[in-house]
C-alpha cells in the first residue's frame, strides 16, 4: 500500500474512534489547531451574522460538537471560555472563484500547482469553503480535497469545479480543447464520475458544446459556470448556465464585430451599463436565476503592496512579480482602474435588479491576487465601489452558500449551523479593511491559528 493510502486509512481509523465533539488530527494538521473542545464559548464578541443585519454587540457564541448552539444565553459549565472582548465574528468566507495554481511568470503561459501553500492561505485568511471554479489538474485537486476532508492537511472545505471546457484557441497548453458537443458530454460524464462538484466553460467554447455540457451536468444534478467570450451572457442564460464569472468585463455580446461562436477582441470601455441593451441582459440573467461571481481583485494591475504578500512568495516569484509590476505604464494602471470601476457599476446594477452576486479571488492574472488575500481585497473593493461593509460581507458569505445550496449549513451565524467562523481583531462593519486582522478561524468548530498557517507557507508560493 502506498504511503498516501496508509495515511488515509490511519486518518479514517482515528476519526472512527474519536470521542463525540473531540477531533483527531494527523501531525500535518495538529500544529495549526489552537482551539478544540466539545463545547466552546466565544465571549463578548461583536456578531456580524452575514445576513446584512446590523451587528449584535457584546454577545457570546456557544459552539457545541462543531455547530453553533446559541448566540447569547447561558454558558454551559463544561465550555472552554474565550474572552474575545473588542473582536468581531463573521461567518467563514465562501470563496466562489478559487484556484490551486499560480502563474509561472515565464514567457510560456504555464501555471504551477499550489496544493501545499494555497489551502493554508485560504484558511488563514478566513475562507472556510472554497469552490475552485476551474482546475488544470482535476485529479490533483480532487485528491487534495479528500486529504483535507480526512484531516491529513489543513485547508478549507473544497468544492472542485472541473474544467476547463475549452474550444479551439486555448491560451495555455495545460487545457484540453473540445472537438464538438459529444466531446463536451464525455468530458462532463467522466469527471462527474470521479467526484467533480461542478464544471466550468471557458472562452472559446461553442454554443453547441456549452449546451451539451450544461444538459449533461444538469442530468447529474451538477452546475455549470463560465468565463465566456465566444458565447454571450444572454446566449448562455438561454442555454441554462447557472453562473457567470467576472461580470460585464468579459461579456462580448455588445461588441459590434461579434460573430457567433467566436471570441472577439473587445473593449469593455465601450459598454454603457446604463444602456437599454445592458439592462435587458441583466434582467434576463435575473429571470433565468443566473448568479454572477465578482472577482474584482484579479482586475487590479498594481494593488497596494503588502509585506505579507511578498513574504509568502518564493524569492524567485517575488523578484519576477516585482519586475513585472515595475513595467506597468501609467496608461495600463488607468485601464486597470477603469476595469474595476466599470465592473462595480455592473455589479451594483445586477444586485439592484435582484441578481445573486457572489465573490471569489481568482489568484491568477499577473499574480497580484493571492489566495485568501485576494478574497479579503475583494471586500475592500466592493465597499470602495458603493456597497456597504455589511452588504459586502453578505456577498462573500451567505450569497455564496445560497448558490451552492448550503445556506442551511454555512454562510451565516445562527443556531444549528456549522461553526465556520472568523474572529477578527476589529470591526469590519465600520472599517472593512479589518477583515485582514484575522486572529482565529473556526472550521466545523475547530479553531485554527492563522499566524502559524501563514508562517508555514513563508517563501513557498510559486514553488508548490
């Protein structure tokens, strides 16, 4: 038996004999666990519940056997009590566009798997549930999910979106290219059988291929999202797509030169979000119950540079990233800022029309949006763009849980739900940037130390 199978068997055996409410972890996880008890009381916290409601001040959250038992009320005598005066508690972030790979910064567009560092970064940043929204190594991601679920390594609850369902013209040699609808059907059938949670269509897919993928996925109770270009948003909605990534920035249906099933060169700056055609598109998405994933952080060419970001990168990755950043011209920065502004205008209009907006990091692009850190940056950008802090937190928590059909279990803070919670040293309802002050992350009632998680990946991003 190979070593990995032995470890999985040991983890399963340990879990089978563990006492109720008491967790058993392998040596790969135990060093990062700082709070683990059958009953835990988080005392004197500000509760920001994820629903958009006003915060509850000076409350006590009681966790019992991995679930939220109560908010306020009597503290059980056997509880492990934590005085968290001055802290806030929000639901664990539900990241809806996460990846386990990062750009190589080479001339060839290749991406390096980050199965070691990224799960730790997500968890340390307060992301307790992560939908991958595309993978270049499906089997690796599926196996990493199983390892996390088995307690062999730290990380969020992973939902593996397999793809890319791409047509002719992929930009990286790590993607397969479909050869028609039947090929798309076989792709979905195969990976659904391997345990895929959902599927992602990409830029050069045809309408016929996309339709085949959607029908095949829906037959199995699975969903399809898309970062589209050759297919417009209204076309995708008519075909039954469930989710669209990135928003108006990638929708090419308003490009005058657009041809069916062809990804054109398009300029988002020509799109008028207030125009009748865009309003009709938004209404169409809402009518078809198509959710949109906000990925604002990946559109920033040069966000504020943080020490923790550089500390996480390998020396070579840091050098190459900084060199590339220094080459960005003022006009490039202006385009980046306009892109974020335009997307936020669309997202506000989409939400106002009744659309379900979720959020995710997409740690790709030029490398600026790092796993977990980018999820926190999204919250800052949402608020900068006109959403209130409470609205932004809801977008990043409860809205994602709703799309996933998991809002009975995660996404907000209420009795009976899983204790996926983030303890923050500040008040993000007043200052959204406080979401970066993560002091403790609970996943299923087990508290993880974000400082130790971050320290464990120092200098590792870009390597593995």
